[in-house]
C-alpha cells in the first residue's frame, strides 16, 4: 500500500509540473499576438533600450615586474606573458625586455588590454 501511495503522489506531482509548464507557455504565446497592427505597436513601444558595452583598448608600456632568482634560476623560467588587470582593464601582456640585476630579474612587459 505504501508503494501505491508513493507512485500516486509522484504521478500527481509530475502532472502538476506539466500543467504549470503548459500554462506558462500559454501566457507567453498570448503576449505574442501578431494578428492586429495595434498589438504590435503596443508591444514594440514598451521596449527599453539598454546600453551596449563597448570595449575600450589601452596600450600598456613598460610594466615592470621584479622576479627573485631564488624562484627563477634563469631567464628562460620567467613567464613570457602575464595577465594584467588594473582599473577595469584586463588582458595578456608580453615580456619585451629581461634585465639581470644580480639577485633579481627585472622584466618589462608591454601589450594592449581592454576595459570590459
């Protein structure tokens, strides 16, 4: 008897979900009535214009990073590109110059990033 009650309850929940889904579709379909010109004008006049995002490029020149030789034994181990993120500008910039100062590597990165 318990199994019958569980199956009945699951069936009822399933049919209720299908009924709610079909009701939602009916509401959306009623809003898309294109049979009269008045309803088309009424629907299009209520559209709110959103501003589109325009990506703004920015050139990054001479972004210096200091790497310790304890962590990077040779210039080949230094990242050739790094991810730059500052003031809303994001993107990859590339190593242009690597200078060995003894205990450190001083790396100059440059590239173009965008605001997004």
